[in-house]
C-alpha cells in the first residue's frame, strides 16, 4: 500500500533544462541589445561550460562572461542580462504535461506528497511558488534542509519523517538514476524513473518502474493500491 510519494523537482515536475536554456537565451539577447559585442552562440556555449563546472545554480555566470567577452565588468550589460534572464525564465517555468492534474488526483486519493530536491531552498521554493505548487506538498526538503545531496539517505529520511510514513509505504519519482533512484532504493522505498526528464540518456536506471509521462504514476499507484484507490 502506497501512502506517500516523494518527488524530485527539477526535470521531474518541471523541465528545468528547457527553462535554463531559454532563460540563458533571454539573458544573452538582453546583453546584445544593451551593446555587448559578441557572438551569441559563443556566449551561450561558454555559459553552459561554466554551469557544468560550477553547478547549475551558480549565480554570477553573467558577471563571468561579461568580464570574458567585454574585457571588464559592465553593470549596464549585467542589468540587461539579469532582466532578460528573469523574464524568459518566468515565461518558460511550466510543469510537464499532466503534473498538476495527477498531483490533485493523488491528493484526492489521500496520498501524501513531498518534494526532495538538491536545489538550494531559495531556488526550489521560488520555483514551487511561481508554479503555484506551494500548497500541494505535505513536506518540502531542499539541500538547505538536509545539507546532504542525494543519494545520501538523509534528505529522503527527513521527508519520510515529516510525512510520518515508512520507506516501504512510499515511492520516489525522479529523473536522476544515481541520485534519485539509488538513494531511495537504499533506504527501502519503491522507485519510479521519470524517463521523460532524463537528460543523460540513461541506460540502466535500476528503478522498479519507469514512466514516459508524469501521469504514469497514477497507473502504478492504482496497481499497487487496488482499483478502489
Ligand atoms: Mg532532477
């Protein structure tokens, strides 16, 4: 009997990769309009190199590329970049198809929901709030709460404690095999691999189930809990 579902946020509930790409494009367009002389494709490639090296939540990527491409800091270009980035990000922050309706269905079935994310608390909550998702979850555990990244058992255990459920009564849904699936499996949760959010072309995810769209969760829960649920 599944009583709780723990969900990863980025690339599971929201298409974070798309969001990031479009936000960066918006920032670059802003800088070029403000007068920065650079090849937008080159700037784009450089920004993602920096993200790869310093993490996806690295906050001063535009300062770095302005210094590199312009030769010194420039606050006009920086303001244009940040404004363009934020506008594009807001426009492209949407859940995957079926996410909202499926979450509501699960809530109606009496299933508790939590988010466990490696994102910093501020960024995770901003995304949840902008999506209007902030009232849907019984618990939200971010890196700022656990101070340990998945697959550490700590963030999962924190969420289970808050939900007051045992691991075997709960299911983890996520796009990252080594973090989401391994971490949850190690403490005895069922695991569901979100194939639609996979950006690594994962071959062996080791999960109990795989879904190609978010609402696939509903079938899994129905099968485990019986038709009545
Ligand atoms: Mg993820």
